[in-house]
C-alpha cells in the first residue's frame, strides 16, 4: 500500500497541518479524527489495516488530517463565539487548502467522500452539508451533530451555520436539495457502552422531517462507542458505497 505523509503549512490556521495519504487510487475519502486526535490516529487504532483490502483494490484512497477541536469546540479558555469562529477557520482550511491538495493529487476535480467517528462524524456531516457541491458521500459513526453543548447558551449566525441540526432543519432551497439528492448520507450508531444514541436519532429526525434522503442505522446493544466497532462499520459501508465496476 502506498503511504505518504505530508507536513504543509496552513496559512489559514497559522501552523503546520499534516496529512496522511493511503492508497494509489479510488474515491478520495477525507477522514476526520476523533476528539483532539491527529492525522495518524487511523494507523494507531488499526483502521488502515482494517480497510487495507478496500484501499489496495482501489475502492477508496484515504486522506487523514488533524483536528483542531482542542483549540475550538473543546477550548474552555475562550468564549463560545470564538469557538465557532475557529471552527469556521477549520472549515475554510478544509475547503481552501485540503481539497485543492486532493484534487491535485488525483489529477483533477472529482467527487469526494467524508468519514469520521465520534467528533469526526460531526466534521464529516458538517463538511458535506456545507459543501455538497464538492462532496458526494459521508459516513458518520457514533457522532455528535448538535453543538449547543459547546455554546454555553450563546448562539449567533456562525453558530447556526456550524450546527447541523439547526441549519439542516431549514434546508428547503430547491438547488441545494437537488445537490443533496445526489449525495449518499450515512448515519450509523451502536446502542451499547458509551454510545450517545440521542445525537444520531436527532440528526436522523431532522433530515426525516425535511425529507432529505439518508441511510440511518442503529446497531445492537452490544455495539459500543469504540474502534473495534467503527472498523466493522467501515468495512460494512465501504463496499456498499464504493463498488468496484
């Protein structure tokens, strides 16, 4: 398997933002880490090994990047408005710096996918919905999709547009809806230890209410909020979403 590590400087975030790339070809899948983890998390927890057959066969080509959650949503030393602003900068970093690198690496503009577990699922969903003209697939596992718990009762326009359960509930624009109709949105969550099922149910209910097509799956009470199950879920979804033709 081709493995490449890059260490580009981000002008938007003002620091080095590493990226790991796994594979030669396939649908480019941008993978967001959990909580405050980094671009090598997938290696440490065995996700790359678990997906190696799919990567080698060219179903997917994985791009793994750092989070900045410890500087934004999880940063209690700053106010909620600043947390949302730093999330806005992270979003700009993804679109203006990461996406062009992926396009350049793949030889041109092609449809991209996102994936993530836990906090990474938030970024996967938020990125697709905010940039549905770029991303066509997303996989959110055991995610949190309502950021109000990080806002201490504060709420402004920027908070709204980075809080999926808020803005998705008002997505009626026909042009946006046509774009989303071409996307594959996948929400999956276990019901076992450490899972916060209410977040997944809430985003499902919001999408259901406004009629956005998506795949929602609740797995059993033995399915915990942990890497062994996320690897199973990725191996279940990847062949379904990215068949080899």
